[in-house]
C-alpha cells in the first residue's frame, strides 16, 4: 500500500506539473483556401509571446517532427464572464500542399500539446463526407457528448464538421468549456465551420451591467459575442461587418455559404445572391440558424423566408441546413414554396437539433415535409460524390431516422 501511495503521488505530481499552462481548447477552422491553408486557435491561462505552431507532413514514423516548421501565433487577452483573463492564440498555416496529411502541435517554450493530424482539401472536385449538426445548446457535456462521439464513430472519415448556430445556450466561458469537453477531441483534428444563432449573440449592457427584460431574462443585442471571436478563426470573405460570421468556402466541388441569420438581413441577402451568381462549383449548400420552414407550429419566420427564398429559387441551391426549432423536419424538394419533382430544379430544407432540448414537431407547413421527428438528438453524415449527394439523419444512439439522395 505504501508503494502504491508513492506511485500515485508521483503520477499526480507529473500531471499537475505538465498541466500548469497546457494549451487547451484547440480547434481547426477551414479558411477560404482549404486546399492550401488552415487556421488553428487555442488558449492558455498565462501570456506567452512565443506561442507558436509546429507543423510537418505526417509520416509513418516519429521522424516527421525533425522536419517541422514553426509558425508564430497571434495572441490576445480575453476576459471571460468569470475568473481571471485568459490568452487566446491563433495561427494561419498557409503554403500547404493539397490533399496532404499534416501533423501539428501548438504551445510555447514550457508546454506543448500532443501532436495532432489533419488533411488539406483536394485542389479540385473530389468525393468527401462531412457531418452537420443543429443546435447543441444545452447540457452539452452531459448529453451532446453522446451525439458527437457517435458522429465521430459513424463518420470517422468526415473531412469537416459544420454547425448551424446556437453552439451554447449562453455566451459564457463555462458553456464553451462544455463544448470543448464534449467535442474537443474532434475539433483538433477535423476542421470546423460554424455560423451563429440567437444564443451566440452578446448580452446588452448598460453601465457595465446586463440589461434584463420585463421577465427578468438577459437581453441580447445584435452583435455576436466576444467569446465567439476569441475561440474561432473563420473566413472573413463575407459582407461588410460580418467577418467570421457570414462567409463562404469552396470545398472539393461544394460551395458552402454560411450566414449569420440574426437581423438585419438585407446586406446578407445581397451578398448571398452575388456569391451564388458567381458560383462555379457543382453543388451549393447554405447553412444558417433560423429556418425558412419551421418544424414547430407556432413559429413562422416570414422575414428570413422573404429575404432568402427567392435567392435560393433563382440559383437552385441544393440544400439548406438550419436549426433553432429543436425538432427535425425535412422538406420535399421545393421551388417557390411548392413541391416539385425530384428531377426538377429546387431546394431541400432541413431543420435539426443535436442537443437534448427538444420541441414538438408540428410543422405549420406539414404538407411540404417529407419527414419529421421530435425528441431526437441528431447528427447528419452527408456524402458528396460526383453527381450524387447522400444525406442521413442519425440519432445519438446511431439509428437511422431519415435518408435521401439528390442526383444532378
């Protein structure tokens, strides 16, 4: 027993020493040039002017580390809602080779992360799979962790993960900590695209205090929270004022357009129309938070539908991925709000949720829906292969709830 106590003390001592200021909350984000670059963000508790990334082409042995190059990080201080200020670091790694697996680690003179791996996109159209998630939002560490782990198991070859808003219920450090606790093991090896929902907006403040509404709830403004920008390094090629919240990424034959669907919408709609007009990719997928066709009977977002639906119709967007309503609803292929044949030009609209907060699935436009579901925590493996797109809705337990195929 004495020997066991000594061994335990030594092990715990090593853990404490190594974790003194270990890099944490690592996340990969795609850039506007995913074949030749990637963005990495992480944080430490203390300041480290020497924060940096080491990166090399991955090999079958550990000798790759001898060939690693160093990329300095940009650092900023962030004051969370509770506790001491922390230091977020980000680096843009460019000059990479398309369709190549890289190993990387982040750190500073005293502490380093483990080595992780990622793969750059191909330079041209090529088959790939990605995973989409609706709102995680609540009880992320406790319950969403199941959804994320099943997604990682079932779609382990996914090249990216995509979230359509409401990452956390509150723009608070503890909530974001839950998100990384549940999915951080994926975020450091699979690039992530995210767009904000209403729960990702900052609180309104007056004289430094959060403003409350007539029911005593915290009021939100129109600006995305500072904690969003601290944790993420997303593209800045969207409309003015929408850096890292509305943007586009072309990835192996798909134009991904992500939109901050929190009001106002006019400038975003004009930008959306332009980037779809300029699109030369075979497939177009648009993701944002507020659905055009709600999965709940008491919700009907007419403003979002009026702003975006004519644009989707004009450009025959293939797939629109949304959240917000915490129930599953997948439309038939639609054009101008009406069902059209599978071979016709049109758009499929999907509403989903990955977390335990759920509402009743009673779509006001039930006659337009091909499949609904309620009380489900879902993830969506989506495979794009040439002229075919395969969509699946799978539960946190791995069961198939819905599936369909689009063919061009």
